[in-house]
């Protein structure tokens, strides 16, 4: 296994970078300030197949390998993390479960629409009392002839304000010692599917994060993803993949902040010389560059294991844990290097700093990643 990007990866990076520099860089600060979803740019991205990154070609997707998909998310997030978030959630936890667990009928019905971006996907696991404890969802699904009636509230749903479909985790059995959840494919056009106000968040402000309300929402039985009672398995399996996407996103944020910091350090004069000539600043730059290189290797290792069909949950958790920590540290140092200007909205680094934080929280907090990693290690027979 080797983690050096090949020619194809370099070409994908160049083309997404060009798109992000041309289309996202001019608007990134403004859409953050206004918390506005950039529908025009999103529509352009649909034509470039960014919404079907790993969907097979027969369903209209780009059928990319996982390193390529990570590079797309990295490059979008390097310029605008909120748009990178829309893409990674749609692909990583919106579409991925269809590829893994969808019936041929479900794949045929939904994958072409998701891959083209005609339908934007979301993943609704989190509730007021179920975040890290993914098994504690309280949304219910009660069978009524050929349908299930869903009731409950999902919170902090990325893409919630614009999604055309969400995977909803709901309890389908309370009979056993442990409650069993199932996953339902719920279209936003279904009666009883309601959206809350958009959240006013610290970072990633251009992504329309909202609550979703299921109020006697009737969902056909054929819209159960996988099998009844498979909620926890589908959720955990999907989050393994989603964590690769968040790691890519965090790395892109770190890269963007790092480049801004290096540029500023070379331009900013203090003591009659650029601050880049000061050893403390050089130490910051050296540490940031080294940590990003290590983060990239962890990320691509998880991608390659996934594509090789090997278990990759532990490696995805390591990548997410480390990349998000590097993003937080790098963006903080980027603000520091910019001094007072870094704390002002005149420069992009304060946005990167705000955007980075949530990568340590969503799709499993850093504490949960450590739990996943430790469990994987301790479950092995130690020699
Ligand atoms: N892939 C497939 N199945 C998995 C899995 C994985 N990576 N990890 C666990 N499972 C299965 C288990 O095999 C188990 O199945 P059975 O009940 O059939 O045995 C089931 O899922 C429950 O697993 P476990 O008992 O380990 O669950 P816990 O309640 O102990 O929780 C943690 C484990 C804490 C690791 C899990 O709840 C988690 O990752 N939480 C974070 C969730 C999260 O990321 N939330 C953020 C919101 S979503 S954006």
C-alpha cells in the first residue's frame, strides 16, 4: 500500500482547486457573514458530478476511488468549508448507506437523483438525548399496514434546510432488552416532514443546518434501508465512512489557514523584517507543515484500506481525530501569526478558526474517536 497521490489524483486536485479558487473564493467570506447557502455555485457543482463522487457510473456518478473523493472535499474545504460540508455529508453519509445497504429498487430509484444533485441528502441520527450515545434515539416508527408512522425530532441536521431526502433513524422495537432502531428513507415531500429554523452557528455558517420534525410522517415500508432493526449497524458503518469525509474537510481547512499564515508571515514587517524571519514563527510553520503531512498520510491510509475492502473504522477514527486536531491547532496558530488582524473579519483566518472547531465534534466527538480506536485495539488478541 502506498499513499503517494498518482497522476489522476493530482489532476483531480488541480481541477477542484481551480473551481474553488474561481467560484468559491470570491464569495466564501460573504456567505459566511450572511449565513447564506450558495445555490448558484451548488448548481454548478452538480454539473461537475461533485454530488455523485463515489456513485457507480451506471447511476450517473463519478465512481471515484476514496482518495480522489477525499481530495475533492479537501480542496473545496481549503477555500470554503461550509460548501465542503454540504458535499461530504451528501456523499459520505447521505449516499454511502444506499450503496452499502440499499435494495436494487432503492438504488435504482434514488441513486441517479442523488448523484446528479437533483436530490440533496442528509443523515438524521442526532436528537436532543442521542448524540454520542447513538443507540438512544427516541424517534418512533410504528407499523400501520404497509407503512410506518414516524414521530420525533432530529437536531443539528447538516443540509437540513435544503435536503430533499433524509435518512431517519427511528425506534422500531422496544420489546428487547436493548431498543432497536431502523433507518427510513424519508423524502422532504412526505406529509409530516417539517423543517425547523436554520441554526445560528459559530462556524460553517453557509450550511443550512436545522432540526427536522416528523409529525405522523407516513413512510412506505419499502423505504426501510437494509433490514428492520439494522439502525445501529447502518449508523456505525456509515459513520466510519463519514469520518473519512470529516477528516478530509478538516485537512482542507488546515491547509487553507496554513497557506494564508505563510503568505502573511512573509509580507508582514515587524522589527524592520518579515515576521517569517523570526524563529518562533518559523517553528510554528514547521510544526504546521509536519502535522499536515502526517494527517494526510492517516487520511489516505484509511481511504486505501476502505477501497481494498479491509476493515477501516479504526483508521478512519484515527484520521478524523488527528486531522480535526491539526485543523484546530493550525487555524489557531494562523490567527496568532496574523496577530490582531487575524482576529478581524478582514482576514479569512478567523473564519477558518471558527469552521475548524466543529470537526472535533460532529460525526463523533474526539472523545468518541478515542473510544472507537481503543476498542479496536483492545479487542485484538495481544501477543
Ligand atoms: N460497523 C458496523 N456495525 C457496528 C460498528 C461498525 N463500525 N460499530 C458497532 N457496530 C454494531 C455492533 O456490532 C453492535 O451490533 P449488535 O447490537 O448487533 O451487536 C451495534 O452496532 C452497537 O455497537 P456497540 O455495542 O459498540 O454500541 P455502543 O452503544 O457501545 O456505542 C459508540 C458505540 C460509542 C462507539 C457509538 O455509539 C458511536 O460511534 N457514537 C458516536 C455517534 C456519533 O458519531 N454521533 C454523532 C452524530 S451523527 S452526525
